C-alpha cells in the first residue's frame, strides 16, 4: 500500500476536464483535501500508477498552456521498518 497526493491547476474555462480528473481520482479512492488537491492514504501502488496514467491522458489532450502545474507526492512504507504499534 502507498500514500499519494495529487494537485493540479488548470486555466479558467476547463471545468469539464477538472471534473474528469476529479472523477478519476475519486473512483480510485482519493479524497478531496482542497482546491484541486486529492489524497489517498492507503492505495495499492498499481492503482496509483493506473489512475495517474488516466489523469495524464485527460491533461495531455488539453492545449499547450492550459495546465499551470501538476504536483504529485507518492511514498510507500519501508517493508523492513518496525511496526510502531
């Protein structure tokens, strides 16, 4: 399992694409944590990769200059770390 955070910013006028991105992320288990910001605390690594591919397909179809930024944070717990409980 992994933790992932996704944040993006698009120029005005692309509400349909924002909705597509939101729907893809939420369907994968991400929760909205702020404006165009989503987090999944425990998600399979493969699901993160598959979802991001779908999101980037949406973003890639936009004209140049529409995407202001994309920010992704992804980590996986160290399998050798001692259990804190």
